[in-house]
């Protein structure tokens, strides 16, 4: 199906990433913490990245933007929109302007023009969906008053969890910058044919400011940002919001849900860890079977039979429209909104269709993502960058082919957005260099990881920064005539 577009197609022309070099192997982490490596490998991944002592969400974002400018030969003076998507910001006033300031400093140090003075600098926050909202904002800008100029949206986050928590193995850090413009070189983005969903869920995954009270930064530049989260409930929220966003897209585009899902060869979904997108997409496939023809419902019935689930009861559950927020109380957080569907999912996973209809369609870039961890807002664009790079190596995408993307943010909201590969996508994908961004690594031992995680001084980190920003110092003055308490000062290392 062809995209429904404004007068000029708008989309993504390039992607560039910055990933900190500090890596923790999950097999090592399992030995440190007495966790089961086979289970962690199957559900989570192989390794994750940790921010360094002089990294912040702003330095990583600026580094990704500089790489985007270099890799795609962007004229900064023409950029009229620089958006930042993050849930790790540490300044409740300034946002993307901090990134612009650093990029301008780097450009001037190179003798090049800074980003346009008339550039908009919004920050977008909605958990992991902030970057997708930023991309939509940039496309709307390009369709109206920003027509004719390029836009940049950078997604940057630091996913940290308390040591000993169930979220600890899903940590990560990094940034991905996107170049958006008219007549895009990588992929056209079809906002008109996209689907949206949102519903307040109380306590899926939250970051109340109360957590910051009393934190001491004397040993480190870092503010620890451990979220309040509830694992099983979060999975239920992810699945339910994904279903609603897909339904919105099906209705807008007048699609047969199961025929459309089967027609797709590639999807990228928000990926907090390995298993989550597999589970979310697989449940959506089961729901689509229920809306299909007799042979589709027969396939669904076969999974019900293997799972010992009454098919009529399952169909009734799928039509029930549960209020997921009712499950947010402490006595109900372990309940499923769709318990029968989750039981049938187990039988589907064991079937011969599961690999072809689910795993193969999530294949591009998936292996690379096993070594990245959760990047929150940057998780989806990072997977896309890795996937497009792999597609280039294999020549496994075609001009005009639809690639379906799904962004999700706790709280909760979801966006399903179709991408259509541009004619020059191969040339644009050749400049992504995602594998290069992943190549530089410094493997941490237990003492180094725990010190970095806890914000203590670390010995033996012999990484020398090149062509990137670091935190030079953090202000601590509180004076009638001059105050800079908590303000980060940055230094560009050429």
C-alpha cells in the first residue's frame, strides 16, 4: 500500500550514534550477582553499556549530532529545528539548547558555521516515546514553516537501575541523532497513515523528583536516576497500548490486520530488552488472527488447543477492552489484562509459524542490539540504525518497501508509524556507521562497574576521548552575585 503524504515527501535521510565505550558482559554480571546466564541471555541480551564519569545525556546527544553532521555533510547553518528526546535530562529548564551550544562550540573550533541562530530547540519528554514525538514534531515543522530546511532530532538516554533490582541487567546508555528533510534519502515517514494511543496508567514506570532529594554529587558528576517500575505490569501496559495504536493505524489505512502483518518483512519496535518486542508483536499477531478469515481463526484455534484454552473464551477476552489502570494497585500488579492470550502465546512460540511470522521480521539489527542494553528514547532509532546497516550488507530491503515502526513510552502511549524505503536508501545507509560506533569498547570488571554505577572514583579506565564532549566540571557556587550550583560545564576534546 502506498503512503498518503503531503505535497513533498518528508522523512529520514540519515542516522548517527554515540555509545559510551564502557561495557559490562551479562555473563560476567550473572557470575557477580548469582543470576542465571541462560535465562538472562534468552530474555535480555549479551551486554550493556555504562556511561563514563564525565558523560551526561547532553554530552552524548551532542556527540551524536556532531557525528550526524560529519557523516552526512550537513550544513549546520541551514538547520532550523534541533529537538531532543530524552527522559534522562538533569535540567528542568534548558534542554536541546544545551546540545546546540555544545555543537556550536565544536563547529566554531573547527572553523565551521554554527547551527542557525533561528533554530527551534524543543525538548520532548514522554518516557521512551519522547524521541518519536520529537521526530513527529520535526516532520510537522518541515511540512509548514520549516519547509526547505533540514531538521535534527537526537534521542539520548541513560538507563540505570538499582543494583540488585530486576531491571539491573537491562541498563544502557547512548544517543542516536536523526536527519530529517523533504525528499528524504533513507525512508519516507507516513504520519498520515500512523496510529496513536495513550492512556494514564499510574505506576507503570515513573521517575518522581522526590527520588533526587538529598543526593550528594561530591564524588561524581552524576545524578542517579533509578526509576520506579513494576515489571509484569509494565509488560501488560506495553502490549495493551501497542494493540490500540495498531488498531488506530488499521482503521486509518483501512487495512486487514492479519493480511497486513503477514505482508511485512521488517518491523522495529521499542526494545527495552530482547524479549519485550517479540512478546508484544506476537500478541498483536494473535489478535489479528482473530479478525481474519476462517483459516486464520483456525490457526488461532490450533494454538488454543495446544494451550488448553477455550477459543470462544479467548475471543471474548480479546473483545473485552480491559481497563489496565485498574491493575495498578499493589494487590493486583501481578494480574494479566489478557491472561488467556498470554497462555496461547506459549503455544504459538512453540509452533512452526513463530519464527517466520515473528522472529524473522524482527531479525534485522537484532543481534547487534543484544550488546547495547536499553537506551530508552534511543532504543528504537538505534535498532533502526543497526537494522538498516544490516539490510545494506544483505541487500534485503527494496525501494518503496514498507517498514513498520512502533514507539512506546510508559505512562502510557504508543505510536505506530509506517516507513517507506527511499530510492537512495542504500547510499544513506552506508553513512550510518552504527557498527563503528559500537566498535570502541572497554570491558569493566566488577569493581569498576560497581564504582561507576555508584558514582565513585574508578581506577584503570584508560579511555582517551577524541572528537567528543565531556563534562569538565559542575558548578557549586551559591552567591548573591553569582550562582551556578549544579550547572555542568563542557569541554570539547578534538
